[in-house]
């Protein structure tokens, strides 16, 4: 069984936390000619909540260290069922360096490990202090009023 691109990227994010400190040119997917996995975790330093407004539901995984085993556990649970998350326009973002004071960390103010799902309108829809399985995450998203409206309009 081949590992998915999502799993490989998640492993790299966890395995190389110090490598990103060197100043390097960041290539975009179009420059690389690669197809980007829409469920691949994104680094919090590269995003703001405003870019997802009315487009996606950011699922943000916070921790005080990339070595926190709960981060790896959460990423693995998400990797097991990416299809249902993609159907709900989920974007996975990882922030494991409190010293960076990213826009997401300043806006959402996590304490230690935290799983936060932001609704498409920018409001926090779900906040949990420990890893959650995809079934619970999807159930929470499906209870959002905006998601219920999407389902109603789509049928």
C-alpha cells in the first residue's frame, strides 16, 4: 500500500521542524509542476483566516512543539478519511511553534494542544483540547448552520 501524499507531507512537517528556519526561496506548486493534495496540511505561518472566509473551513491543529505526539495522532486520524473532509471544504493547518506568533495563533489563542475548526463565516465552530476522530469532526461540521444550508441548497 502506497502512502498518500497527505501522509508524506504530514511526516515531513513533523520530522523537519528546524529545517524551515533557514531562509530559502519557496516554490509554488505551479513552479514545481506538481499536483497539490488539497488535504495536505499547511503551515500556519503561510496563511490567514481571511483567505478562507466563505471558501473553506480551516481545521487548525495547535501544539507547543512539533514533537507533541497528539499532533501526529491527529494528522493520522485525518489522513484515514480525507474524502469526507474534502466534501466539507476542510483545509488542514498546523501550528506547532508558539514563538512564531502566527496570525492564527493570535486570533484563536490556543493553550497547548488544541483542535479548532473555523466556520466559513470566520467564527469558531468547534474547539477541542485533544485529538478527535474524523467521525466526530464531521458530525460537528454537519451541525454548523452554514453546512446545513449548503446541504439543503445542494439537494
